[in-house]
C-alpha cells in the first residue's frame, strides 16, 4: 500500500474530485456517542436510497453470531474502548467494496482514529470517490439522557426511547424483541465519551484540513436535525 502524506492527500482531493459526478459520493457521519449518527444515517439512507454502513452495527452482528471477529471485539465494545484499527479497517474496506456501495453510501462510526481517517481517505482517493464529513455536535448531558433512555430492536437495530415502548413490546417495524445495549450504562457511557475525546475528536482537525468538514448542530428533535443534515448535503 502506498502511504501518502497529508499534503499529498489534500492535493489529490482538490484535483481529483472537482470534475467527478456526485452520484457516487460517500457521506461520513461523525460525532460523540448518542449524537444521533445512527438515527440520521438511517433517515438519509432512506431518503437518497443508498446503503447505510455502521461499524458499530457490523461489530454487534458479529458478536451476536459469535463469529471469530465477534469474539475478538466483544470485550472492547461492552467496556467502551475502541476495537484495534486493523480489525476495523479490514472489515470496513471489505464491506464498502461490495457492489451495493458502488453508487455511494453513508457511513457512521468510522473512521474513529486519526490512523483510520488517514487510511480511509487514502482508500477514497484511490477509488476516486468524492466525500463529505458531517460532524454532529451535542452536549454531554444530551448524550447521557439519550443513551440511558435508549432501547434497541435486537432484530433490525432501530432505536427508540424508553417510555415510547415497554421492553415487552415488539418493534413496530419488524416485530423483533427490544434490548438495552450492553454499553448503554452510566459507567460505559463515561468511558465512551472519554475515548471519543481522546481518540476520535482529533479527526475533526484532520478533516478540516481537507475542506470536507461540515458541522451540524445535533440538538433539537430528530426531524429538525434531519432537516439540518439534508441542508448540509446540498
Ligand atoms: P457505535 O455503535 O458506533 O456507538 P457510538 O458511537 O457510541 O454511537 P451510538 O450508536 O451509541 O450513538 P449514535 O450517535 O448512533 O446515536 P443514535 O442515533 O443511536 O460503536 C459501538 C462500539 O463499537 C464502540 O464503542 C467501539 O467499541 C466499537 N467501534 C465501532 N466503530 C469503531 C471504530 N471505527 N473503531 C474502533 N472501534 C469501533 O441515537 C441515540 C439515542 O438517541 C437513540 O435512542 C435515538 O432514538 C435518540 N435520538 C437520536 N436523535 C435524537 C434527537 N434529535 N433527539 C432526541 N433523541 C434522539
């Protein structure tokens, strides 16, 4: 694999993407745990008809199926630490190389370290893919409130707020059972926020140097955030 410097990457981005049609664009959603990346990714995916790839969902599927990858990552996920870069990068590169991603895709939860961001940007450059990075911001208080209140469908992965449904109800979309994610407890949320600040936040600076970063205020209800997200994609 050829390693490009940051300056090479920026030049390559400036010159290679200008004339390319936007149809195969990659939309990267970033932000702290609970900011609404998953919720908004699903909505954008439905709106523009392109697949939604979530590194967290892919890991949880592997854990649920007890695959060798699932066994390697289960402990990191339940404690709020990041999975090692090499495992994430190979999983994502394999997933986004499938035919359904040819016309573009929405990706959330990846990249999450500067190393992941550098390698993924290089991958996108090699593939001649235009991309945009949306950074969704919310306060820590909002993060705790949303994650402590979250219930998730064990079958389709859709999330809801406790109170809207009881744990005994069935998912309105697929009739799946509700679960509370293992990492949705105060102690692990605290660790996830710490991990985010230390390892993921520096990527914001990395992407601001590429001119591809757009900040989206994630406060307000889902509908109003969706409006802001779609506006920033225009
Ligand atoms: P991941 O699944 O990516 O978890 P996360 O980043 O902690 O994000 P969440 O899924 O918790 O939150 P979200 O921002 O998607 O919010 P959501 O839309 O659900 O990763 C899990 C773990 O996998 C990591 O900790 C790590 O171990 C590992 N991992 C994954 N990717 C990795 C990588 N690249 N490298 C290394 N390790 C990796 O919304 C949250 C709740 O709020 C929901 O209940 C929702 O209904 C509600 N909500 C959403 N929007 C609003 C709104 N506007 N108002 C009110 N409520 C709202």
